C-alpha cells in the first residue's frame, strides 16, 4: 500500500496524500486489501487537473489517477441540506484538514488514515474499537445518512466477531423512527444487501437490520426467521452464487416476486427465486415418493428438467440443484443422502437428457411436425432410464 504513496511519480509529487478508510482498517486486521480510498489535503481541483488527473466526481471533486485509474478525492466536509442519503452539500476548500475529512465518516474503524511514512492517523480511536470488535459511530452526524444503517449491517455480515455499540444502535433506530430510512432508494438498498449476502455470515446483516427495526421498512415483503437465517449462512459455506442466495432468502416469503420488484433485483435473481421452490418441491417429491419402475422415475426426472428449462440453461438448473443439496445438507433431516450424491445424480440425468439431438429427431419427423415434441421427450426419458438402470 505504501509503495504507491512513496513511488516517484510526477502526478503525486508535492501532494499531501493519504490512504483512508477500509484499506487502512483491513490492513490493521490482517485482511487482504480491497479498493483503496485516497484523500488529497490542501489541493484545489485545478491543481489536480494540472497534474493530469481526470475529474470524474459529480457532487464533489473526485479524480482518476492518469496511470493507475484509482480514485483520489479532495478532503471535504459535508452538511445536511435535504432528506435522505443524497441530501448533502460539500465543502472542499484547501483549508479542509485530514481530521475534518475523517470526522465525516460513518464508523471509527473507517475513520483512520495512513501517511507516506506508514504512520496511522487515528483521531477517533478506531484502533481501540478494532481491538474491542465494536462498530461505533463517529459522531451525531451519523443519523444524517440512512445508508449507514445498511453499511453497518453489511459490515456485521463480514466482520463476524464485531458487535454494534449500544449508542450506535440507538442512532440507527432513531433514523428508522424519524423516517430517514424511508428515503433510501431500491437500487441503493439492493447494492448493500447483495454485497452483504456474499459475506461470511449473511444472517447477521438481516438480524442487525431487524434489531434496529429497519428490516420491515427496507424489505417489507420479506419473511425472516431463524430457519431462513441458517440456510442463508449455509449457502455461503457451500459457495453458492448470489442468485441462489437470494432465492434461499425468499424461500419462505409468499410473494417473492413482489419483494424482487421492490428491490429491483437483477433478472437472474428473480428467476432463481421463482424456480428454486419448484425444483426443491419436485426433488423432494421424487426422493420421497414411490415409483413402480425406473421408467416412471425417468419420466419424472425429465419433466423436472424441462419444467425448469434445464436443457437450454443447464448451469442455472445445476445451480438450483446445488442450492437444494446445500439446504438438504444443512437440515436436520438428511436421511435421503448427502448433497454431493444429489448433485451428482442430477448432473448425470441432465447430461443424458441433453445428449439427445432434437434437430435430428425433427428431421426424422419432418412430415409429422405434431409428433416431434413427444418424440424428443421420449428419447430423453429413454436416455435417463438407461442411466438409472445402470446405476
């Protein structure tokens, strides 16, 4: 991290530059450093452009480094001027100190900086809160930005040994009670929720939102309980992709489509939420039901694959199967076999069904187009049947 600060570079020579925020926090925690936030103190926009920096900020001056393309922001202060997370005015004069910039941040653990010599600037005792494992707000201005509720909840999912300081919890509840949280737009809610669902313990994010009474305000359709919490954490342990995790989140929500529309989730997340219940119910019925012969079972297997468009979208189908296997492994009743066995079975059945050349069958029935669909399906059933009798 310091190599960039100390590297001889015409763009940075003479600038008072610091690394701030999450990169400093993660370094102190011994974690891999992600994107770096750079702050420049005592400079004006024209100073930056004269050095080749490219202005990209809309509301306040942010610049791209001409070579690394990393973002450099001028030190700034902010003042509440309206409702919601966009209701701020900013001041970026040369007289803004580093400490002034740090004081506008959300949590003490995110309000530290590092200079060229490697010294940590920590005016708000963020290192002490890192040691204590506390999410503590920087100041009373915390309540001016409702996004901070979502960010703290997301941090809870990532930093699993941390807890929320009681006074910070009260400020979060105050933002809910005074309606600030209702100013959050769906896109911003989804951005934080989706990132949190990919963290180590996603259930902690939703639990924290529930504790501060924000969950029913930002996701009013969601049915949240301990069972969903356990399955969502299992989804991370299984390495499931985001669409599968969102589908598991929606598992006990009666109107998952309404929740999806409310959050404006990507189409793949909505599709997975629709289909996971279908696949799960069908697999459970197939596993628990009685079948007179393997041909009947093959027919049901092909029916499930076709119903979920598994022939055209095999990876999506297998993602859904893996989600079912993950939930099965996480459940108390795992008497029907391990998740790996379930996944292997459906992978083989899907491969056998997809081996059928529908085009060749269509040519064979060129004069009888009404028979093509059933002929293709029958061929798929026979192919799966061969696998079942051999296994």
